[in-house]
């Protein structure tokens, strides 16, 4: 004999529940027309029960549980529904880091256990507000540069896709770091540039080592000299804009580096022209030297002329009278505003002698005998 129609059973529950949080169960069951549901029997799969219609249950441990609900209608018919529910564990957050130096990069390594659950987000707070936006990170394994020699509290939190979260803390005491610095002088093409290492480190118990990289293909130069002021010279292959990098490493593992532009200035190109010249007549000399200022502004501001290694002129375009026939040395030194110079010597300058001429005593005037050298004729007995 059929006693009646069974109720239609249905219920739901929270799916994102972490251990230590209550799981809410909600009954959606319906009774046949004209009847009502009069009893609910919940079995939560952990040896606990409830007779409430919509109970909340707190599981003591994470894991999967079989939840059974039995309902009975006023007509005396029952229905049973079993579902599997899962309680998610909290992640166990942990991280490691090496000893830290002020103004040096510190690597943080996430060693947390999420028990196979996917991570929704990572949150780091390095306790270093002076670092601005970099005081925070959402990476799993971030790096951070602490801005001072100080004590910092680092906070790391993980939240899984089920909303389960945990936080770990660590105290970071940063060690002092050296301050890399060097000064340089302008150098001209063909000359070495002098670099003076004036790095500082106020802790004499830690030795410093240095490495220089001139970024022109030459080998890196190493130095362990402990003098606070260490000088080094380097010859760059040509004029141009280079940069040099100095790295300083203290024996406590802290380091610093600095990079500067190095300008190697072009030398001027000394050159001059001169007019055809005659004995006891003025020869015009014209400076036609050039200066390449394509990457660094510079110009020729100084000239020194030397005629036969004796007479000196500082004019740009001087005149000179040679007093003897033959080859003469003329030297021109030019120097730029920034101190680069060049020298040229020419020896093909000649003074031509005026040759004797037989002439008619009635002839007066000026004759050209060659080389553009001229003389005046006057009557003589």
C-alpha cells in the first residue's frame, strides 16, 4: 500500500569554508500539496547531528565529509539526500631571506604550504615606508631594497581561492653598506682619464674590494687597496661619450655601485696656410685648424706660432718677414677651451732671393721676376 507522496528534498551549503569557520546549511526541500515538512535530521559526517531546518556547523579539522539530511512530511513520508562537503585548511605561511644590507637588494623566498589549494593573492609589507610604492609587493618571491640601516618588520600574507588566509612576520636588521663614489677629469683624445675613487665606509673592520668596468670592451679591473682614496687611469680608444662603473664590496657582503658618463674630447686638428713669400717681404699665415664639437662643445681659443724656433706670435693670422733664403720651420700649436691641443710643423716655406737684372738706364718702374716677387728699378751710373 502506498502511504503517500515523498517530499522533494534539496539543500545547499557554503563551499568556501576554512577550518575554524562555521558552515551554513540551508534546506530548500518542499512537501507535497497540502502537507508540510515536520522534521529534519542532519548528520554532518563527524559524529555530530542537528534537528534544525537550517543549521550551522563548525568542523574541527579540514577535510571532506559526507553530510546526510533526512526529512519527513506531515503525511509520514521521508526523503534522504547525502552530499560531500569540504572544509579547507589555512595556508601555512613562511618565508626565508638572507642577511640584508641597507640600500642593497634583498631576495625573499616564499616557503609556504597551501596544501594544494590555489593562491588568490600574495601580500608583502616590508615595513619600510620610506621606499614608497615599493614597500609593497604582490609577487610570490619579491626583492626589496631597504632604505636605511635600521630594524624592519616584514609581513607576508597568503589568501587562497577559498578565502583562507595566514600571515607570517620577520624582523630584518639591515647592515651598513658602503657608498660608492668617484670623481673624474675631462680627458682629451689620446690621453688617459684619471678616476679618483672616494668611496666611503665608516666601519674599518670591514675591508673593501673594488671593480672598475670602463664599458669599452677592456677587461674589468679589480682592486683590494684599502686607501680611502684610490686613483686609477684608463685610456679610451677614441674620442666619444663613454661611461665607467665602480662597484664596491665590503667584507660583510654589503655593496654599492655608481656609474658616470666619461667624455673623451676630440683633439683639434692643427693646420695653416701661407702666401707665396719673398725675402724681406711679409708672408701672411692663416690658421685653418679645425675642432670637432659634435658631442661635446669645445672650441680653439689659443694659438702659438713659432718661426724658425725663435720668434713667437699669438695672433690668429700673423705676418712674418723671413730674413734669409732657404727652408724655414714654422710651428703652430692650437689649444681648445677644455685644454686639448695639437701641433703642426711645416718646413716647405721658402723665401726667394731677388736675382740681379741687366736693365736699360732709361727704364724706370717695377719688374716681376717670378714667384710674385717684385722690385723697383731706378737709374744708376
